[in-house]
C-alpha cells in the first residue's frame, strides 16, 4: 500500500497527517476514504477524470458522461466493495493491479 500512496502523492495528493514510514492498516483505510487521494492516484495512473469531480478532462458542465464517470470514482467504489466483501488484502490486490504496482 505504501507504493500506491506514493503514486497518489506523485499525482498531487498531499497527506496532512501521516508519515509514510509509520503507516499501519487503520491509517491506510482512512486514506482510502479521501476522494482527493483517488483523484490524485487516477491522475498519476492516467485514469480519466470528469469536470463534475474536479478535473479538466471529459464530462460536461452538468456532470459526468458515462465514459468518464467509470474511472477514479468507480474504481474507488469497487475497491470499497471488495474490502467489505472479500477483505482488505483482496482490495489492496485489486488496487495494486490497477496501478501496476507490486502488492505489499
């Protein structure tokens, strides 16, 4: 998960309360609740964004189009669904596969 967090930082996410060498599961779980984490991770991974959710690509003034809405926000929702149904390790594996990082 540390590699994934670093990738989000590369995408512009700025954690205010954490020190990477001292991560633990509760802090990691809190991080995944932050929409800015997902937006920055998507930016670093080249996922598309929509204006409705604060980015400059895709969508229209009224909201998301179907083709753009399924990127960072749906990946975040899927991550949380997996966490609830299959557990934290499966959710982290899903995210690792999405970001092309090795599971930690």
